[in-house]
C-alpha cells in the first residue's frame, strides 16, 4: 500500500498560525511535521476591498504576526476562510437566530467559500499569498431542517453557519472546486506552493 512522505530542507520548522482543529487535521493527513501557534492579530473585515483580498490580506497578517516570535528557520502557514453570498461576507453567527437567518439565505442557492493562504519564510521574508475559491450549492432547506441543525450547535462557531465536514454536509448538493478549501485549508494549492516555492518534497512511496 502506497504512502505519502514529506521531506523538509534541513532544520526547517513548519508553524501553523491557526488554532483551527480542522486545519490541523488537514495538515496531519499528509504527514507534514508542524507546530501550532495561533495568531493573536486582530482581524479587520471593515475595509472597502473585495472579499478575495480581505482573506488574502488576513492570511498574511496572521502569518506575519506569528513570524515575529519564531526562529529564523521557521516557515509559517497562515489562512483565513470566509463564506460569501451575494458579495457579502458571512462570518460566524452572532447567535442562534443569526445562524438560522444565514441558513435561510444559503438555502437553495450557490455561494462561494474563499480561503486566503500565506506561506512565509522567516529568515528572508519570502512570502506567497493566494486566494482559493470553491463554489458550494445548497439544496432547498425546510424550516424544520434549519431548526434541527442549529439545535445541534454545530453551526454556531462556523463561518456561514455550517460545517461541510459535519452534519452540514447533508445540505450540500455539489461543489465546484477544492473540498478542503471549504473545510478551511486548500490542500492542493498549499502542496504546490510548498513544493515549487519552498523546496519541500512530497513523495509517494509504494
């Protein structure tokens, strides 16, 4: 049975600038050795720029914030994910009623999930920042489905009020793009950046 191995340049340390358990699980899947140091940077989404630039700039902000406390041999990964519907960023719901209102808006419609991704090398300041978009199509939800789902409390700490990797996946008819991007970290794009820009080998073995 084949397996995936990651080979790092000598003494390189990978740091995930996020406390998200979902992002941590995605990195663990490919065997990437890393430590977790959540960013303490204050997120500001009030600027008059596109949602794509918002998440990209926030991912850079988080990576740069954590980089300040790291040794020279650190490579920091920062990410920020939002749900966008009708050009409006849907953040985590304020309360139960807000979660229900968001789900009613997403019901029967297509929305976008945007993740800003930054990889920053501490010793020379080299950084790559990109935005990945995945389109998500929801089925039409009944009021009972919305009420029952919100009662599980799963939506209350998630952007857009749902988690595709949990019960919220029942509402998704199809996606166009990277599934892992909807979870919170575009794995394919990250792998490409690590290999092509930062000399990290991802090797398949028999």
